[in-house]
């Protein structure tokens, strides 16, 4: 998916299980740093498990483009969502988007133990 630079974005991840699973987000195989544990981060994991970007970044130092997935884990097991590939639009494409605050869901059934998981 192509998203415009400097706009907010939410990647959804929903998981249910007993005990309640912990959600972790990955980008290109590396855990995504999020606030508050990474205070300078422009990303946060919402209570629902979704990954919220205050603004999508593309610069020489940092960029949000890449392949994302979430992982739901509890003591019964671990389950991973399908991949979502994020591409940050260049200036020539940004004008086509206008104002953009999008919620993008990763709709994948997950299982931890005997419980169905939706990511």
C-alpha cells in the first residue's frame, strides 16, 4: 500500500486469547520501536494492539516504508499476522492523496491455543 508522507496512519492488529496475548509489531524482521518505551518514536501501540503512526516518515535518517506484521503471544503460544507492505509516497504522489488519515487492517485468522485470533 502507498501512503503519503507526514500523514497519520493506523495498522490494525486484533488478537484474543486466554490469557490476553501481548502484541508486538515488526518491520522488516526487526521489532518496531514505539513510545513510551522509545520516547522519541512517532509510533505507538494502541490498547487494541494496532500500530499508530503520528505521521509517516521518509527521510535520510529514518523511513517507515517496509514490510510490517504483528505477533500475538501468550503462554499458550504465538501467532503471526500476514505481511503488510508500506510504501511512502514521494512528493509527486502526495497531491493525489489530499488529506489522508487511514486505518488499514490486517485481516488474518490467528490461533493461540484453541482460541481464534484475528489480525
